[in-house]
């Protein structure tokens, strides 16, 4: 097994916990992850109003308003497939504007 190169920080602070962050963490931890990915429970990521939140480093992808049901798509499409899940990106951090 290779050393983890990417870390997924899953917020476990109070606001995110009130929005199923514990289930989100558990779903990530039991997913079939690529060898280079490590799941890390984290403290507050400073984006409580958008929770539940997760931050992927070093690439700096921020996902918000997550539910446990979003995890499979993030694992398959992003962590395995290399393509961010656009609809779950944090809109201010990723500056998504709709015209
Ligand atoms: S409680 Fe999760 S970002 Fe603050």
C-alpha cells in the first residue's frame, strides 16, 4: 500500500455533527478508497453555516452541504475518477457563478 497523498478532512464539530457528519465520516471510512487517500476526522473547518463540510488536501477542494448519500459519488467520481462533483463544491471558495 502506498503512502497517503491526499487527505479528506471531514468536520466533526457540533454544527456539522447536527447534519449527519458522523454518518458522512463513517461512510467515507468504509468506502473502497484509492490507496493514496486518507480520511481524517477534523475540527471545525470554519464554514459551519454550509455544513456538513469536507476539505480535500493538498488540492484544496471544499465540499459543503454534504449528506451520507453524497459520499459514494465523491469517492467514485472525484477520488477515483479525478473529476470534482461540481454541485457539492463550496460556492464561495470555488467561486461558482451561475449566469
Ligand atoms: S462545525 Fe463544521 S465547519 Fe464548523
